[in-house]
C-alpha cells in the first residue's frame, strides 16, 4: 500500500508551500548562476537629494576615448577577405596565362563547329584545369544579345554565365571525383544524361580529379562516352593522367596545360600587386615565381603571404620574401658551389654554416646546389642564356662550367641527388649537408672511370682527391 494519497492533484512538493506565502530570499546569497543579487532601485527623491549634496569637484562620468584622427579606417570591416587566387581567377579565355596553344586550338574548333563531345584537361596543380573546365562550360552555353552559338567570346552579361560560375546552373553539373568515386555516382550521371537540358544549349558534366574514379566507374562511363547524346558534353580534369584508362583517353580530346614560364608568372604577379595597391621588388617576385614551380595558384598564394610582410605603402623587400620562403641567398649558394667544386673544403663549410645561421633550410640549400650543377652543365652546352637566371648569376655558372668537364658535372649531380635523400632522412639535416660537402670536395677533381682506366693502362699516376685544399 502506497503512502501517497492518490487523490492529490498536484506534485507532492506543493504540500509544503501554503498558498499566498512566498519565501524571502536570503540577501547574503547569490543566485544559481553566480550573479550578485540585484540592488533595489533607489527612490527618485533620494537620488535627487544625493545629487544636490554632492561636492562641486565630483568626477564627471567617464566618456569613451575618441579614436585618434590619424587612425586609418578599416576599409573592409565586416567583409570576408577573398584570397588572391580566387579574386583573380580568370573569367575569360583571354585571362588564362601561359596556355596560348590550348586557347588557339579551342578557338579554331569553336569557329569551325568541330567541337568534341568530351575534353580531358591535364597538368600540374594550379595551372588552370578547373578554371578552364568552367570556362568551357560557359563557352558551350554562351548566349547573349548578339551571340547565340558556342563561342569563346565570353562576356559578363551572358544569360547563363553567373549561374554557371556560381555552380548553381541546373544544366551544368560539377562533381568532385575524389569524393564520388563509386559506380553509383556515375550511374546518377548516366540516368540524367538521357534528358534534354532545361535552360541551356548543352548539359555539361564537369568531373574534377577524374583519375580517382574506381575501375567500375570508368567502365560504366565507356558506352556513354563512345555514343553520347547530342545535347551532352563531358569535361574531365586530372593531375594524374597516367591513372586514367586508355579506353577513356581515346574517347576524349586531350589538352595538356603547361607550366607557366617564370617570366610570364613574374609579370602576372606584378600586375596583381599593382592592382592591390602594393609594392614589391622584382627580385622578390622572381623568388616567388621560382618557388611556385610554374603554378599560378601557388604563386598567388605566396604573393598573398608576401604582401602582408610590409605595411601599406611600403615596398616588400627581397630579403623579407627570402626569409619567408626559407631560401638562401642565391649569390651565397653559388659561392658555396664554387668552393665545393674547387675543393676548398674549409671555406665551403664556413659558407654553409653562415647560411644555416641565417635560417636557410638544409634541404633548400641542397636543392640550390643541384640547380647550380644543372645550370653549369646547361650553360656549358647551350650558353648562359639557356639557364633562365639573372645575367650575373648565369655568367658565374657558365664560367664555372667552362673549366669543369661534363663528366665531373654529371658525377657531382649524382652525388648531390644521393645527398638530397640523405639530408631529408637524417636526424640532423645540417650535419648531412656538411658530410656531403666534404664528400663532394674530395670527389670533385677525381678522374672519371674512363680517365682512371686510361691512366692505369698508360702507367700514369691517378691524380685528384688526395686532400682538401684550404680556403
């Protein structure tokens, strides 16, 4: 039998609270959230009386300090910053840099009406594959007041341009194959490709990183790619063209997007810096271009990082960019290469330790030595202009290559490649570089296998590499 009366309507804790009785709160306690009790508002008469009795020298209420007149106002307060790589993404084919051959081929194909049903765009990162795919989708569905056919003459006033660039057009489907790798994702495309476009001229399917598709997904695409509907176009983009099956490649028109030449990239980065109202030295732009390795996106990302190294109105210095990239001074690494090739081991070690003390990355120093070895070899065969280096640096390396045999340069190249692997795996990379310098200084003037064999056959002493020469 329960002790609780089943006839009670309310909860049992209501029994202890008689009606009309409210418990007073202890004024010495805080509420459950830790806030002090609210002080009762003083009567109006008391406030006025206190104000009349206040002394004349009472402190006035503290006013917020006004901002200094010369403080610069933030121009984009509350607005999200758009990185340069997105802000300056090409919007027309004329904006694409370094891809003139592809643009010329596409222009002729569109002008003559010989438009393929599938395109394969390949190249390294950041050269414009995805951008070109979107521009192609716009060109295929180009429609303005004066243009009603597929055309590469893109404008900002096209009927479908805004929706396509925003990824919101119902007839242009962009899919990331890296995250949609299965056959079920391709089956969805094959189901929709049968239907005619709703608004545009063509239904365009853009598949980025297409090499990530599974084997079954590629096989599912074969039949449709071979005999597609007349209203469907496919655009594929990939960085790993070797992973794409040959059966897919044979059904597409392939375009290899080239790395952008350093001179072209330097000019482009200079124009972007000018449009941003920033100043940067040309040598700093050359360092960024070299670090980008032909990738426009990488170059713009590095430029974005470099421009914040100086205040607005100031010029970004070459030394600042070099420190940002962890690079060594190119003239110093050339001097290091000269000391190594001359066998001056103590001088070479001191030069490297100086560079390392300034913050140069040992891996980057080894890479620079490899580039110098290559430049000296190329200059020996083709002349200084073939090195694509500043004139003074090209002349130094050309003079060095002129007095060193091609066999010795080839042997140094192989030793530096082995040293690069050791530097990357060593617990202390700087120690690995020093050991490589000692090894190179001893072996730089060693005769090649043919020369040593000839000297032994002729009974002559095999010279070279006996001891390092002092600095």
